[in-house]
């Protein structure tokens, strides 16, 4: 037989989230596959006002009539996950043409069950673990009587999903090690990091006029999900603390989540609401980066938790790529990727420590710029060009494996 194209021709992505607004990782991977000549379809949630079908940047998007409810109870969350999984499974079971590969974005890990009918018809399965489900549950419901039992159950589901998938990818090395500790064969897991998309950063830099020092007020920036565990309220408290030395200081917080109103109420109570920009809605990633590109300081305010111990925020890479000084919660995985000569650390969960770190950035602009440049150089190790290429190579390896198995059986899948 002659040479064959090793890349899958079609890729279906399943994600329990809105696309493209809420999942930059999914968008980056979808575009990397598209640019490699793969036809990509995304099956996702449907938000208010969104059409059930559309094409976004050459990627087919199909939305199921399920919306995400922020701050929901565990019962509502389980219902939402199950409803999405069942609707996706029903639609895929009767699909006439199967894709060559299906990429399931987790959590929930059991969403992979929706793709099993396609696997039986020859599609390859790739499980992409953004966050470990047991850690997410513990962060949200720790202290409840059944937490330990549910956590053990989630680990079992995670192992089963990994066993059923042809390959597993996750966002960084600490997660890969944790999956191995939980019984997933290490050889089966690859790392595709949540790096900043260099082409996107280049467009933002070209379109954004960076202000001259001293002409704009000192501005703290955050973009992403707004929840208690991601510590956005700490930014509000730090803004109030900075008011004595920097009375014109401001904060820009972009995103949606169940802590939006509490952050606004806190700002109102501290008298800084007029210096806080908090629209409380998701915005496209390029729009968000355009807004924060001229900030004085990016903030990664994660509180201490099992989930955040392993968190490596994509916004950190984006601030670094934009050349913005960053103050960072000193948590294990964050500190493993950047040093104190590249970012300014503060104590997790401590608003006063965050304010002190921001105060140092404001008082030492040249030293802060030097740190930002050192971080930018370090981030070359984590570039999306490299990670995106690794992702496409991994898709190709799935197809090679299927091709070899098919030849052994006398026919190609």
C-alpha cells in the first residue's frame, strides 16, 4: 500500500462549556487542528441568544439546548452534566458519518461515554483533562459528609475514562504525575500546556497602543472565571488598600462567574466601586486581551486549595507574553514554572500581601519591567507553537495506530 495521510481528516470535540467564549484551550486546539488541514466540529453548550449551529473561524459549532448555571447545587450540576452527556450520546449514536477522531474535554470525565458509539464504529478517542474532577469537587464541596465517598467515585470514573480513551492529554506535568499516581499508565498521558497563542498576542500588541508611563493610573488586571476560589475579591481588597498611596489606582476584572455580585458588593462597601471595571460577562479572548494589554500589573490571585495547588492559569502566560508585570499567588505549580526574578509572589489568600506585591510593582517600574522581560524569555519554553505542534502530532499518532491495526486486520478503519 502507498503512503497515507497520517492526520485524521475529521475531528469532533465535545466540551461542556460555551464555545468560543468560555474555553480558550478548546479554541486554540481547534484552530491548531484546522490549520493542519483537519475539519473540526465542536459540540458544546448553548447560551442565551446563541444559534444552534454556526461556523466560527472555519470551525463548525453545534450547540445543544443546555445552559450552564453558575453557583448551582451539586444536584443541579450533576443534572446538567448528565443531560449534556445523554443529549450528545443520542445525537452521536445516530450520526451518519463518524469523525476519524473524537476529543472529549473533561470534566466531566464521564462525558467520554457519549463518544463510545463512535468508538465502536472506529473513531479514535482522545481525553483532554483540563482539571481533575476529584480536586474540583473537593474545592467546591469540601466538608460535606459524603465528600470522601464522592471523591473516590470520581477517581474511579476518571480511571475508567482514561482506560477507554486511546490517548489522554492534560495541561501540565504535575497533573500527568497525579494521574499516574491515581492508576493511569504514565505512557498513555501527554502534556499540552495552556500556553498563550503567539499569533493572537501579536495581533493584540499591534492593535493596542501601550500608554506612556505616568499618563495613566496604576491598573490591576484579571480576566477569567470569577469564583471565590480564584480570589477575585482579593483584588478588590488590595485596590482599597492601595488607595492611600495610589488614590487613582483602578482594577479591570473581565469574566463571568458566581462571585460577580459579591465582588461588586465588596467594592461598594470599600468605596472603590467607581474604580472597578467589572462587567460580569464573558468576552471573546482577543477582546479581553485588548482590554488588559495596557494594564500596569496582571494578577493571578488563586486561593490555596487542592485544585489550585495544581492550577496553571493560561492568563499567566498571556500577561507574560504581553510584557505585563505579574503578581502571582505562591502556589506549588505556579512557582514551579516561574521564579521570583520573573514574577512577584504574594501569600495565597492574603489581600494585604497581594497589595504589597502590587505596591512594589508600582514603586519599582523599571525592576518590574525587568522581571516581565525575564518572564517573557522563560515563557519561550512553554510556547503554543511548540504545544500546538505537539497536539497535531498526537492526533497524527492516533491515526497511525488505527492504520497499523487496520492493516493487520486487512482493512483500514
